[in-house]
C-alpha cells in the first residue's frame, strides 16, 4: 500500500482526486447520521400504516442500533485484514440495498430486519471510512483538517435528517427509508473510481475467530439488554442474568485477546492514557447528547405541541453551527491541541444542558432554547473532531481500523446505555396528570444528562493535569539518561 507520506496530502496539496476521496467517505458518514435522525420522526406514520404496536415500533430504531453497535469491533478489524477499500464498498452496497428494501416492505418484521442489516453495514463502513482517512492523510494539520470535515458531516446529516423527515413524512414515511438508497449508490460508484486501493494485512498471524465471535456476541447482548431494560425492568431476573452473561462473555473475550496472535482488539492500545480518555470521552459525549435530544423532543412535541418540522427547526441552529465551523476546527486543533478543545467543548455542553433546565410550559425560543442549542452546537464542533483525532493519533496504519471500530463502539454503546438510563429515570417518577407534572418528571432526566457531561469534563481535565506534569518527568528522565542509567518509559 502507498505510504501516506508519499501522497499529495503529505506534501500539503489536495488534488481533485483526494477531495473526491474525502467526499465519498463523508457521504457515507452523512448517510449514517441522516438515517438515524430521519426514522424517529416517521415512527408514528409507520405504526399507523403497518399496524405495529409500540413495542414492535421501538425495534425499528433498536434494530439499527443493535446491528451497528454490536458489530463495530468486527467491522474495524475486518477493514484492517481484508482491505479498507474493499470492506467499505461492499458494506456501502449492502446499505443501499437494505435502504431500498426498507422502503418497499409491507411487514413490520421485514422492516426491522432491513434496519438491522443497515446497522450491520454501517458497522463496517464507519470504521473502514475513518481508517481510510487516517491512512491517506498523514498525522498532523492535514489529517486534522480532513477529520474535522469528515466528523462535521455526521452533525450535518443528523440535522438535515430531522428537517427532511418532517417534510418527507408528510408525503409518505417510505420516502424516509428510500432516500438514502440513491445517495449510497452514487457514493458507491464514485468510490469505485476514487478510493485508494489498500492491501490486505498479510502477516497478521491468522484470523481471530474466537475473539470475533465473543466480541460480537458480547456487544450484541449488551446493546440488546440495555435497549430492553427500561421495558423489562432493570432489576428483573431477565435483565440481571443478561448483564451477567455479558460480563462472562467480555471476560472470555479479554482472555482470548491476550493470547491471540492477531487479536480483534490489541489490549495494549488501551495502555495509553490519551486513548482511554478519547474512548471514555466518546461515551460521555454521545451518551449525554442522545439523552438530551430524546427528552427535548418529548418536551417540544408532547408538552408544547410543536410539529415534527417545528421541532427539527428548533435543533437546526446547533447543526448549522457545526457545519459552518467544519473547515476551521482542524486549524484550532493544530494550535491548542485536542485535550484543551475537548475540555472546552464539555464545559460548553454542561452550560448548555444546565441552561435548558430553566424551560417552562410557555418558553420564548430566542431566550430559553436558542442559547442552549448554540452552546451545544459549539461543543459538538469542538469535541467530536477532537476525539477522533486523539483516538487515531500515534496509531500504526495496520491498526487504524481497529481503533476506529473501538471509537465508534464507544459512541454507540454510550448512546444506548445513557439513553436507557435517562428513560428509566424519567419513567421512575409517579405518573403525571398535568402538563407541569410531566415537565417536572423530565427534569431529573435533564439533570442526569448534565451530570454525564460534567463527568466527561472532569475526566478530560485529569488528562490536562497529566500533560502539565509531563515536562518535569521528561527532564528527570533526561538527567537519568545522561548519567548512563536505564531509560524509564513515560506514560501519557
């Protein structure tokens, strides 16, 4: 495979082909986010048309999450072993086909199955796409710029999905399922022509079949258990036994990975403090935002009586702010570093969530809601690209897919777990009979969301303290080396 250092990107020149490569990868990321946001608004129409119960309707969303979150680890490592371009294009083709089928079926179970397949394919396109970027653009300002544009597409797709779903559902919910299909086909055709070829990893010591089985099974069961827990009950025997089974599977997975010559996840990568903070930061970042969006949507539609389109437009300033800042974030990262930007972003998220606690049953949008949306949009613009940069910096090319899969798994599992926690907190309150009572039942959920963001901020600040103490350690190590002593490794 061609080294990134010999590409035009390494020389500071972005050729039209290189821009085309980035646009193809951005299109796939855009589709993932677009698909997630569009289906939520369409659920009532789907239920009425296909005569689905509420519990069945939930699985149209949960089926996608199950396939996506459960198979990301496998998807990331598969891209490393079988070739990133090959895995990306095949998975994108499957995504297009599943989108087409999802818009044509007349059965609830078939629609859920198509959603699971779409999630499964996204579990391969997401880490493969991210690792193509990190192996094409060399570490530093060029990669930072590419990643800031790439990650911005997720926020843009999510925001546009909310607006488009409100418009398309007015005509037919099927259009929300069908829309990603032609976009995916166009991206696939462009990818066949533009994406750089990547060789398979030849000396990988064989395929980690036991690790793949255990890792996939543990993630699938974890996501399934968390998604079902609010309905089944967190303390029921079924939920507790499922969590116990997850613990057993994860323990077996770790034992297998420690002995495998070609592990699905090389556990040594987690010895890096910056890597661990990036993974946990992704959990807190997406977990808090998903919980916030869920509660805010209920507040706007159920309590304020806003339409789906009105609600989507209320969220739009946050997405627009992210899109506008896309080309600037890379330069900011170059100047201040990822750790400072992540800390600043989490501080903005905490402020945005805390401000939203003031809302009442008759809010003035410009005064009560817009400030929170702008703060959260600025936070997303800073945090998400920085997390991707921090997680992939210093990682060898042959492990970029693995790390990308791990980061995306942290994002999805964090979203699933904390959404379930927020839902449980809200439903634990006594049934409310008045609008004010319903709003009061939402406030503990908003407090949990704020607390998750505070935890992310505190964790990030520990990394900044570690970095400040690094120079004295380096000086001490240099003194020891000059005296002829054995070198002492320095941790992040």
